[in-house]
C-alpha cells in the first residue's frame, strides 16, 4: 500500500518532467539531420545521423565569441544584481531606519515596468555616454531590471531568519559586515541560488536590449547571433539547431535573388504572357457583367 502511494505521487512528477523536457527533443534530434531529411520528417528520428550541422555551425568562426560574450554579460550582471540586491534586502528587512517601508514599496512598481517602455531614453543616455556597442551598457541595464525582483525575493528570505541569531552574533563582537557575510548570507543560500538562476535565465535569453545596444559584431551575444545569422530566403534548420550559420551560408543565401511570381514575369515578357492576358480579359468581362447588372 505504501509503494502504491509513492507511485501515485511520483507518476505526475515524471509526466511533468517529460512534458518539460519534450521540447528539447526537436533541436537535439534535428541537429543530426540533413536539411532534406528534416523537410521530409521534422519529428522523426534521423535515419542517417550526421554532424554536418555542427561542422557548419563551428565553421562560422564566432560561435566561441558569442558564447563568451553571453557568459560575460550574464555572469557579471547576475553577480552584481545578487550582491547589491542582497545588501539592499538585508537593510530593508533587518535594519531600522527612517523611510525603510517607503524604499521597499517604491521598488515594487519597478517590477512591472516593461523594458521596452524605457528603451529609447536608455539608448539616448548611453549614446551620449558613448557606451552603445559595449557590453557595459547591457550589463548596467540588466542589473537595473534584476534589482527590484532580487530585493523583493531576498527580503522575504531575510525576514525568515530569527533576530536572536543576529543579536547573539552582535553580543559576541561581530560587526555588521561580519553578521551579513558569515551568518545571514549562508542562511539565505536557497534564496540567493533561486534569484541567481532566474536572473541568469533572463540575461542569457534576452534579445531586445542586446540587439539594440550591441551593434558591434565582437560584442554580440549568442541569442543576437542566432537571430542575425538566420536568413529570410533560405534556412538550414539543422544548422540553426546546432548553432549559428556560417558566413559561407549567409553569403550564399544573400546572393540568391528572390523568386519572381509568374504574373510579374508575364508582365515583363516572361513565358506566362498568355496566362496574364487571359486573366486580364476575364476580369474585364466580370466587371462589365457587374456593371450591366447594376444598370438593369
């Protein structure tokens, strides 16, 4: 009976884990296919697995730089936001000073402000400072976006720490910094890890701010590189699943002229001239019939 209860509790968790991991099936499986095989069977397993997509992605020269830029921006912004947010949350939660409640409640509205609403003023400001195209601009913006949520989350964790522990440490001669670094932060480790993971996922997957401010090719992130390397005319999906497309593929896709429609070719002397003339005559006949009916 006990085993049945455990199984009944674990089966929904297993199904939920499979539902979360199922979208990863498509990029992993399709990255080992050729483009023709992907078009023939997008959801099936590869019949003849190949590493062509990965070789094409690595041949683009710049995948490592894109990963490095994303890592630098994400790690720096998350570390800065976590440290500053922990200090502010500890001060609001455990220190008694005038305006503490006002400072906390003034941070809450900042959590609902969309980043796109302040994108233009930020671009103008960083343009005057000469930081457009540098990673520092994106890091500062990310820290400003992460701070309100980090303070809100860590404040609740700090409130759960008993004041008796802090008072006993002060009686033993520990200063404010010692209490914060050696006592409060280790007790709030789950909250710090949670805030760091959520902020890191946001910084790694963010596109709009990075696309606007990182105009230099040497400072672009991985998400921006994948977006720019995608072609509108031809798209090799397995290579996109493996990584950014190579410059050779981009030049080939850009050099290919867009296909003209048959009607446009007919008007310019193409092989479908008779078809276009027949279409024009049929439209004139229908128009004349409609006008005759209205007159009647």
